[in-house]
């Protein structure tokens, strides 16, 4: 079910120990953020479960994450698989997903617009 709040966005960034997240209620309106560390072993499964919990808790309209398809991206296979798992999770919840090249995140002046996923 798509989030009822049309402005709420869940932004994700995978890390070696789990992921970081931010919840926005509109441009510049940060309402929560955090870092989730998951146990070694089935990191992607544990990350996906934690992300699913965030979706239930915050009811976002869309999820934003790094575009790992970019040629210059140097993310591990595990992270690429995690983002694919997040896409499937979002699809089951009827959420929009957007991905951005990592360079754009660090230099918002060059933002060409998101790549709509799914």
C-alpha cells in the first residue's frame, strides 16, 4: 500500500555494517534519521527486515537510494543486491523508488533529476 503522506521520503545509504537512513516530510524537512548496524552473516536479510520496519513505522510515499548501475559506481556486489532487495520490497508495498548517482548526492548543484526505478 502506497504511503498516505505524499511528501514523506525514506532515503537510504548502505554501509559496511548496515545502513543509514533519513526520513523527510518534504524538501528540507528532516523528521528522523539514524544508523542501523546489523549482525554479521545475513546482512542483506537483516537490513531488508529493518528497512521494512521503517516503512511500516513512517509510511513513506517513496524510497531514495544510490544508483549502483552508474559506470563510475564502486559499490560491492552485496550493496547492489541490497538495493535490488529494497526495490522488490518497495514494489510489494507499491512505493515509488528513485536512485541518484553518488556524485549528485555530494554536489546538488549538478542534479539532473532522479532515475525512476521499478
